[in-house]
C-alpha cells in the first residue's frame, strides 16, 4: 500500500508539473530572457549617454572660430542669397560680374527615394548655375578661390564660348551640400 500511494503521489506530482508548473516555468524563462535583453539595452543607453556627454564636452571646448568654419563647410540650412553673395565677392576680386544666378533645391525625388530603399540622408543638395564673362587667367584665379573656399562644392558642368578678343563667356553649374 505504501508503494502504491507513493507511486500515485509521484504520478500526480509529475502530472501537476507538466500541467501547471511547466507552462509557467516557460513563461518565467521567456521573461528572464526579456529581462536580460532590457538590461543589455540599458547598458547600451548608459554607454551612449556617456559618449554623448564626452562629445558635448569636446564641442564646448572647441573654439568658436573652428565651429564657424565647420558651419561654413556644410551649413545647416539653404542660404542661397549668402551663397550667391560669396560667389559674387570672389568674382569681384578679379573684376568679374556674375550674371543670371539660378538655384535649384534638390529635394528627394521619387527616383532617389526608391534607390535608397528607406535609408535617410542627413544632408541635401542645392544646384547653383551662373554665368560670367572674363579672361581665361581670371577664370582660373576665380576657380582656384572657389576650390579653396571652405564650402564643399562639386562642379557639375562647365561650358564656355570663345571669342576673338580673348574674353570668354563661362557657364558653370555647381552642387553644394547642407544638413537637414
């Protein structure tokens, strides 16, 4: 009798384990894994917060002149008037008068959005076209100054018309960048 009672109690306890305790044990195991993931995420957040604080200290210790230079390289807005004035100031050094300045803000087109497949760019571009009349030597000096300016500029196209007098009409299209 003792053996049968012990055997019945053993069967009942095994049945209770698989019926009630095992599903709860699996839930506890899933919750423990989630807890470990959350602890890992919190560790990453703490690490990122420290990195952000270190970068903030470095930014605060950066001289204002260097920050101004960085803002000239890739500004945080499209200031086409200031951009045109900068080109005009460079051109004026060589007696060049810029005419017919046109700007086109290159918003994300459907074609580029499809190619990007969901990846967002942190910058955008502006296309600037302008023309002027000058000698080849002054054109070279103008382009050297544009090249040495702090602003990131890509020359997209350059066209010119020749004349017998040695004065050329230049048409330039450039692309420059700004942060979104």
